């Protein structure tokens, strides 16, 4: 693999400077200008940033991620999908058989200690197929599985391109019927809805590989040109009709056929299909059935037929679909999937199992949710503790431990200040930073009296409360 | 890295055989005898098993893992720890600086597309240190962070050795006081307790690196022999006094000093420390303070002083501790950690931040919980859906979609059968497999009447229920 020149928008990194306070600031900032420093650091220091195209999740970002993942899990479980997981490391062979050159060139592959070629998974479907094969007879079909794996691709760094992302994967194996695709799409819409997105925000564009193939054949496009034509059609929404026509001509498609392909690619509803295929062609009937089922699920406003949807990966064999944010120009899929009935024989199995599924990445999803201000502030700034117990001096640490244990026994998140207690201000700042509603101060005289001092940070009020009343104490009761 | 011969206990793997039923069995089994087949497959097929030393998580195993992780999250959050995460891939340099040779030889290292040396993380602490450095001044101390990362080591395959495991990491940065260690230990005990483990099952052995160093100096052991002596002491509980003596003699420790080291290594309570160090030595006072705090947290029955605890990693600088299952012979730590105040200067920083933390792996933990039958059956076999809707023929798919949507809108997990509906038995078996309590059958005549047929699988009863009553329908009401 050749060296790739990296272009990256880098945020300022920090170097360390001398400072002695334990609970306060430690560092000041300078700029890291060189990509290599993300790996090797500088001046004898390690590199501070995660490697290019990857992310650290500090608590606020982790809260956001946990919120998104919990919404994903909720929708998947509500629809009867069961969670699974597989190792992030797989034999390289698993990907060589399927994805074609494009994927293997972008993979994180290496040789392990036993000389075997392994790879960080670029996607989840091959692992699921491997697992299904491995379970053999013990796995009775149909199955509905989901997972939220992290997937890795070695990509050149441009804006928005990442080397890792998390991806919700929903798959149904063992169902030939279009009802499986409908379940997937309905579940995807349930997720969008639960995240606050409506059909004014999102459109799911649907097509069928078999329809594309049927039309290529009926237009007399030679078999060996199909995939090149598909690649051109795939760009329709991004580059427009004229540029697609040039691409088709370059491939060797006649002007007349190109016109037909363009006219077909412009189709955005099923009715128009009738003039190309007839209204009773089984592929037309099937896709109309899918639209009917989607309306029974109440998600018809989310979907449209789109003849220019192709999806790059070679294993799709029937229905294909992609979800887009309607207001994004140029359009970029935030989710994609379809039917892949032939994957097991591609892996050398004697028989196939019908299957369909989709993947929905976290990066684009969060970008859209943030833009539309749909990630609740309360999620990002979720308090780490409701109460923080502060001993007024080191000899009261044991008493603080007793009080915080009392609170935790109630099941609520409570913390005890572990910094130096010589400055109350630092402890109060800590309580404020973790979002605590109140601090409970252990003071020598009050403790001797069997009491603690409860200070409400936002209300700026404080009360002396007897220890046995602490659990039930509510300052609002006093006002009544 | 030299090739390593692998010894592995292998479970039978399966090859594919011809079979045509879509919703039934697909495969029969043969044995894979060769490790290489875990990577390369055979007869043109891909390998079915995950690579050696790694795990697939099918839904039952995933339920178990999710249960364990949710208990971990619950305890950590109750104690005010905030979750974070970092990429599984880090610069190799991050580990070379710290872990010493042992770790880097066992790492999954490789060169990425830009020629940089990267590694799958073998442990979490270096990444946390990198992140803390990267945040610089914006991260105000103290912080209490937790994470449940997957960590990778390339190990020779023996029973119980794995190449990946998940590890709960709890860390407190910015506190010099022993109260930080007490918080960590109390949180660990909270987790054990919430999992059903008591102090009859688990012991947390505590020691201090500085005590070990003080005694080495007082016995006149030369500085350059300290680490070799520590390695010998570390084996005390596994190989016994005689063999440790031989090891010490091999290193060049005199018979007399060896005796003293052995006698010291046998200490299992703090009082005995007094005769070696005096009762008012600051290190003795500190560890007594730790034991006092633990009793304030109510976890004193879990802990013991153990002078033979060393912990291999070179970055520990003070308190060290390990948790063991009391009934395991030979003992194997299921959790370990301690204070590592000097990690930032080891990475080239101008100043350190006091820090302590521990890691607790999922593999040993689950092994113990399974042995003690503490993983609830209801967790492993958690139903994927409460109800399964079954259309009696293909033309009722839309009606089935409406009914299942109705149920899901209530927030309960409900499924619709997506297999072929020509055999009711297959659909009922499916409902049974996913643990459903009832099936809701959409039948042509009843549907025309505005009704569905609700069949309770365990009770073997069925009822015709009007659609508008379905949500509130409860067969127990009929008996009253």
C-alpha cells in the first residue's frame, strides 16, 4: 500500500507546562502542526490526540453517544431484534471474498504473531454471515439480529471522512418475503421518530437491483457493462443528468440508450415504472407491496421510489434502500441496506439463506441531530452526581464515607470530594462541574450534634439537617 | 516477532451441507482440526469460528454480557464516575514508553496506510493518560472516570488465556489522598455485592509499593535487585516459600536476607507490619487509614493486607491491590490496580497528576458468576418479544403490520412472523424460541369481524379478542 498524503482539519493540541496545584490547571497550549505528531509526539512527549480520523469520547461526548445507542437499542428491541457481537478482528480472507478491491484496499490489515492475515472489520455483514455459518443447524431461521459495532476503514483524511465509526446493524435472515424489508424500514423510521426526526427531515429512497438488471437487459446493455452503468447511475443525484450521460458515453453506451437510462434514472415514483415494465410485472408488484406494507406500518411519508439508487457493494441481490437528510446538498446517505440473498454461496456454502439488513452510522446521524438541536442539553450535561459530600478537614474523611454510603444505598448517584479539603471553593467548584444539585458538608461541631450542613448550589440556600432526616430531606417541604 | 505454536482447546466447527428448507436446518457438522482453518477456512469456504482466543457473542451470551456491563455501569455511576472512551487503535509508541518489554511483545502492532506504527490497545491506562494530557488546562482536577474497553493481547493459547477481554476501568485523577483508593475499593465491593458475591467469595488483597521498597532498603537489598525480588515475591501465593527462596538465591540474595523477605512476604495483617516498620511510620499510618475508611464504607470484610502483592506493571507508585476468588487454587487475580502518580512524567510531561485506578476483566468475572450460578436464567433467556403476530396467509401481511405497530406503540417488544406462513407450526416454534408469552393470529374471518385470535403459549389457551380490546386484554381478568 502506498503512502497517502493526509489532509486534516486539526484542532490545537496542548503541551505541558509547569504548574504545581493538584486540583487546578496543569497545562497551557501550543499548536501541533504535523500529522506525524499524532503518532509520535514531540520533544520526548507522547502524542496527545487520538490517531487521525478517530475520536476520543470525553464524558459529554460519551453521554451523547450513550443516548444515541440507547435509542437504537430501544427501537431494535421493540421490533424483536436480538443483540449480538463479534470480534473487531477477523481473518482478512473474510473481506477479500466479498467486498471487492475497493474495500480491501481501505482495510486495516496486518499479520498477527502466528503469521495469519487479520483485519479490523470494515463492516459487520461478513462477520454475521460467518457466525450464521458457524452456528449451523443450531440456528433455526428466521432470526432478527442487531448490533452496534465499531467499523474501521483506512481512508484518506478529508472533512467528514473518518477511519472509524459506530454503525447500527439490523438484519433479518431466513425470510424471502418483502415483509422483511418492510420490518427493517419500519424499525428505521421508529428510530428516526424517537430521535425527533420526521419525514420532513428524512427520506428513505428505495430501489431494486433486479429492476435495474431487468431494464439493462431490456435496453440491450451488455451484461459486462452493467456494473459500470450502475456506478454511473449511482452518481445521478450528485452530478446530474449531463455528467451521467458523459460517463455512459465513455463506457461505450450509445446516445440513444443513454437517453433511456437517464429517463429511467429520473423516476421517483412507482407509477412511472409501469410505462417501463408494465403494471403486473412481479418486480413492480413486489415493490408496490413493500409500499403498501410501509403504509400499514404508518411510515409511508418517509419513503419514495428512486430509480437512481444502486448501492456499491456487490452482494445486494434485490431491494436496496438509502436514507438521506432532505436538506443536505450534495446528498449523502446516512443509512443504507437491502437484500443480500446470495452471501453464503459467495463464501463457498452449498446453500444460501435469504437475508436483508441495513447499517446506520453514528457520525452523520449525530451531525444531523446536532444541527437540528435534537440532542437534549440534559443528555450532554447529565449530572454525574446529585449530591457531593465534602468533609471540612482530613480527619472527617471517615464520616464523609459513611454519609455518601448512606446516599448511595438509596440508589442515587452521590459523590465524595477526594481533592484536598483546605479550600472549600475548590470542592464547591467540583460539585458544580459534576452538575450536583447540593453539597453535604461534614463539619466538626454539627457532626458532634448528629447533623450535616446541606447547601443547595443553584438556590444558594443551606440547612442544618439531622443525619437520620437526610434521606427524606427536601427544602421544598420547608416552604409549604 | 517469532511464530508461536498454538495449543488450543477447540470446539467442533461446522461445514455446510445441502438442504433446501428456508426456515429450518441448513447445516451438518464436521470437525475442524487445524488452527489455520480459523483464519483460512477449507474447501473454498471461509472459516466459521472467530479467530483463536476471541469470542462471538450470540444473543444469549450478549444478554449475559449486557447484564454484567449494566451492573458495572450502575455501580460506577452510583459512585459519581463518568464514562469515557477512546479508539481501540493507538500509536504503538504509547505502550513502548510504559509497559516495558513484556507488553510490547504481546501486542497486536502493525503499520497503517501512512506508514505509522499502531497497536490494538493492550490496556486502557495509557490512553487515559494521553487523553488527560490532550485536554490540558480544560480538564480541571479531580476527575473520576470509568470505561469498559475491549483490550487485546497476543498471547499463546492455553486454557483460560484469551486474546481479547473487556475490562471495567475505574480511575481517579487529581487526588493524592488515600481516600481515592478507598473510593475505588468501595465501588468495586458495591459491584461484587450487586452481582451477588459476598466477602466469603471474594478477598481484596492490599499492599503498597513504598512499603516493599522501604523494606528492601532496610534489609540492604541493592536498588538494582528490587524488581527481581518483587517478581519473586509476587509468586509467593502460587509457588510457596521454598521456591521463592530458591528464586531469591538465584538472584544473589543471601540466605539470611531471603529468610527475612520470606518472613515479610507471609504477613497478612497490618498489625504484623508494626514489628517491621514501627507503628507510627507514615506508610503504616496511611494503610491503617485506608482500612479505617474501608470500614466506614462498610466493606472491611472484603479486604486484607497481603505483603506478597506486587503487581507487575512498572508504573505503580503506592497502594496496590488485587481481588481474588477465595476458593480458587491456584489463585488468579480477577481485578487489580493501585496508585500510579508518576505516569505523566514517564510520558515526558513536566509535571505529574496523582492518579489511581483499577481494571476488572469480564472473562474471569463471568466464569466465577457462572460457577456460583449467579447469572439469572431470566437474563440469559430474556424474551426477544412478548407477543408475536402471525398472519394466516400472505395477503394478511398488511393487517399483521397494523397489529404489531399497535403493540409496539405501547412500548413493549412485539414481533411479526416474517417466515413463510404456510406452516403454522413453524411460526409457533419461532414464537416459542424468542420466548414470547403469546401469539396473535390474524385470520381472515375473525379479521373481517374486527377480531384477532390470541393464543397463550404456556397456558395453551386461546381467545378471540376484538382489536380495540387487544391492548388491555388480560386472560387473568376472565377468570375473576
